[in-house]
C-alpha cells in the first residue's frame, strides 16, 4: 500500500486560484478538498474527486498525485 500527496495547493497557486475557487470549478466539496490539502500524505482518496480536480487543472491524475514512500 502506498501513500500519495496531492499537488492541489501548488497547482492552484500556479493558476492564481484559491482553494474555494478550485472547489467551485471542480465540483468537489470544499471540505473534502481542504482535507486533501491539509494532510501531508493520504492513504485513501475518493478517486472521482481526484479525477475532477485533475480535470480542473487540465493535468492527468498522475501529474496531480505524488507518490510518497
């Protein structure tokens, strides 16, 4: 089992978006998004939410996720 880190904050900063804007643009609940950003690593994620976030940033899921050993 691996852990992942989502690059949400980094990608949002590149676009000049707040986390609230990312939530609105992606359709992902703000609290879910915020919990993904606040944790250093995640061992479980909602893949449909991750897919929506990746689409919002126009990146692949692989580009959004960083594997943490």
